C-alpha cells in the first residue's frame, strides 16, 4: 500500500498514513493554501499530525476505520454535486448519503428533519 509520511507530535501519532488519506488531507489543504504540491509536501517530511487535525479533523477516525470515504460517504466530501466540503457528517434519510452542515441546513429548510447529524464527535460540524 502506498503511504505518505506524517510528522508526529505525540507518541501515538502514526509515522505514515495511506496515500489516499493524504490526498483527502491535501484536498482540505489546497482549499485554504496554494503553492506546494502533495509530492513536495511529502519530500519535505509530510503533513504534521496537528496540522492534519486542523485541516481534516476526522483523519484519525478515517485512519481507524481503514476505509477512505468517497463523495457522499460519512467523513468524505459532501454529497451535493457542487459542494467540495469534506467531513460530511449529516445523514439524509431520503438520499441515504452524507452532507456538510451548511448543505444539510439548506435541505432541512425545505424538508425539516430530513438531514440528521450522525457524528457523535465535533468533527467539522
Ligand atoms: Zn455541502
């Protein structure tokens, strides 16, 4: 399995993560910053664990699950086609897909209660 290096801050931090997870973190990174490619970040030692906590708060959960979420899946990208928000935690019982908080709120304006938050933690709201 292709991996990506992690600069740990605590003893329990991993020294690497699956490359697919790094790509998800990079998606969050590149929505806020520009410049460095994922490859370049890897050459410079990788993402810092605490940096990833800010960029993609659900990364540890995704790592523990061992499965990279696709668009519309829990913790993945919001299911709305035009929305790129990561950390989707709101479950729509009609589409049976996950949405970001802002899209879930819009859906609930028209169909109150349709989207319900599934994440027991405080990841990305
Ligand atoms: Zn959204």
